[in-house]
C-alpha cells in the first residue's frame, strides 16, 4: 500500500506460474479465499533459540500476506507479465504454459 500512496509501482514476482494456479488463484473470487500458512510462533518469540517474549505470548506469524490487486502494477512470471485484469491475463499465460 505504501507504493500506491507514494506514487510508486508494485510488481509481484512469482518463480513459477504454476504456483499462482496451484494456490487456486484463477478459481478464487478474491485474495480473501487464499489459505495463509501460519508459521511457527517461535520464529517471532525467539531469536537464535533465546526467548524474547514472555511464555504464552499470543503470536500471528503468517508465511505471507495478500496484497490487494488494486495495488499491484503487474505480476511477473517465467511465462510473461500479467497486467490487470489479472484473471484474464493469467488465463492467457496459463493457456500458453499448457501448450508447451
């Protein structure tokens, strides 16, 4: 969101187009439906194995977050660059991938 408000561009990068499709990206109505993996609380509560938070501290440690599409300028994949509307452009890139 900071990029949007500072008149900068935000480009999403994926190492493999299949990761987008594999996450259900083309079949979901919105990013709200993407399951977010929760990583171990100890990654936040400990540093080099030493506790830095009181025992029992409640922690949310998502593996990633979902950036709203309106803030993304483009998604760069090994198959090409997807531009908004992403549903359409990602389908085209996926179709090209299936033809290889």
